[in-house]
């Protein structure tokens, strides 16, 4: 059985997942963006705040609608990636339980429960709903010819795909807009459809960057659904040096990269997490792999609470450091995993060790299929470190019974976030028992 989940409910600002509340959030977010742009030109203009819903259907608001979906996705990824890093032991808590970045007691034990992850659940659902609602608006407002070749439509379809992937890789079960509980793969199926649409529209719009990102996103969700021929075909469409990222900003705390803001000296006083005692501590010391770099300060040797060494991550080294959503390097690992499923462990080994050669670290010693699987699991943990992808991998391999050893022992730890408490409280079609039944 896959363990359930608890998470950090350090914000009390989000209660209830109703469409009305999310729509109000969309209006506030979009018009806040419009207001901010006006303020840049005229200091006497203030943020207009919430506005009438129909104003968002105006073509003049479409760019702001798309920007609102980007910010919603940034916030959702921030929260889910940050807490899932604790659960999957990509980092270890080293700061206060009660500050903005502290981990509750159960999170420190590797457990996620519905009463502590409402912020994560709602942010992720809001990101999905806002992107999907934007598509609905554009379909109403645009003629078919304009719709099929609009870069704005391609962008928001892409974002709907990534928001659904975030949910599918991290949530225990799926709940869509007040409906009943479904298997978590329902999110991945939705993501696949949105990525497919984005490939088409981005192609007609002449946006090869968005089209490639959609192929990469679709490859990852097809891997999550064990469609290995489809995943491999999509991965082949993505150049090795391609990267598609979620952006962050320095102006507002909601827009900061949480991994940096919650930890990295000298910008943060929190010292909320450490790389000490994780797989990555020893791995970086032995290999010097730049993908898992961390640092220390002899003048500040420990976290703010825990009496163990404070080793701060260096992957996200600025307040506005972006987080990868997809990359060509990840696609090499998708191809490697597809090869392993096809019994081609030598081909998989070449792909895995090719990535290591790129960054100047020693190849994994691989002489059979079992060792190739272990190398794949380690390489994905290294390549996708602190990107919010780890729980999805661990659950997928658990469900598939994949051979080989993962870097961290997850026995007794959660592999996904449960339905949020507010969803259970406000949605008559779900209950806490639903996820138990679906997880088995």
C-alpha cells in the first residue's frame, strides 16, 4: 500500500476549493498583474483588485490571464516541490517547526496527512483550474482559425499540462472540480491531452520552443502511465540541450524560489533545511557532481533548531532561480527507462553514462540489467534533484515493482499527498476513505 501524505499548512489563507473562490483568485491575480503594469507608468494608479468575471473574456485581458496562470503554477510547484523534498529525503529539516519554512512533526517523520497539506492541495488545484479555465475562455472568445494558431493558447495549454502533471505525480488520488475521487492517473491522462493540443497549436503558431516543451511534458506523463513506446517517441523529439523552466521573481515573497529563500546563506535567516545525512551529502563529496552541489559555513555550522550540520543546497542559488519543468537531459533518462523495459540494458547504460560524461563525473559500473536499473534510479534522483519530481518516480517504481535499488529507503514514508482537508470538508462527493479504497 502506498502511504498517505501530510504537508506544511503554514498559510491559513486558503480554505475551500470551490470554483467561485478559485475564480475570484484568478480575477484578483490577473488584475493585480494589470495593475502592477499600470503602476510602473503612473505612480498614482493603484491595483484595482478583483474585477467582474466577464472582463477576463476581453481579448485585451488575455495576456494577463496567461500571466496569472504562470504565477499560479509557480506558487503550486514551489510548495509541492519544497515539502516533497523533505518527504523523499532530498533535504532534511533543520529549522523551526513554526516559521514559514518549518516542517511539522509528521513531515519530519516522512508522513503527509490531509489536515496538514491543504495549502499544497489548493495551490496545485488552483494552478490546474486556472489554466483549464483560461482555455475555456479562449475557445469562447476566439474564432477557430485564431485559436488554432495562437501562441497564448499554446502557452496556456502547456501550462494546463504541467499543472495536471504536478498533481498526477504528487497526489494520492484525483478530484476534478467538485467530482468524486478517481485514480491519480486521471491527472496524467488530462495532462497528456493538454500536451497533445499544445503540440498542435504551438506548431501552427510557429513556436518551436513551446512545441518541444509539450513533447517533453507528454513524454514524462506517458512514462508515468507506462506507455513506453509513446514516451520514447516523444523524448526523441527533444534536443539534449533543451530546457523549459518555471520562472520565479524577486519582488514578492510568493514569487521567490522557496528552496533558496528558506535556506541559503546569507539571504535567509531561516536555515530551514540541510543536505546533511541525505544521499546527496556523500554523493557530492565523493563525485563533485555539479548537479548536486551544496555548501557550508564554518561560522554557522548548524541549523536554527536541530543540532546537526547545516549544509545548504546550491542548485537554486538566487531568489529568482527557475525550476526545470522539462529538459532534454530528462528525456535521455526517459529513453533509458524505455530501453530497460524493452530488455536493452546496454543501450540504457550508454544513455545514462552519457549524461554523466557531460558533467565530468565517473560512469556508473553497469554489467547487467539489475545494475542498470539501480543506475537509472540514482541518475534520475541526481538530475531531477529539488524539482518536485521525486515522489512521482518513487511511487511509479513501487507500483511497477521495478528492479534495482533507489538511493533512499522510503520504507514507512509517504509516497504522495492526500486529498486536502478543505476538499473533504466542502466536497460532498469525496471523503477521507475514498483515497484508501483507491490506493488499496
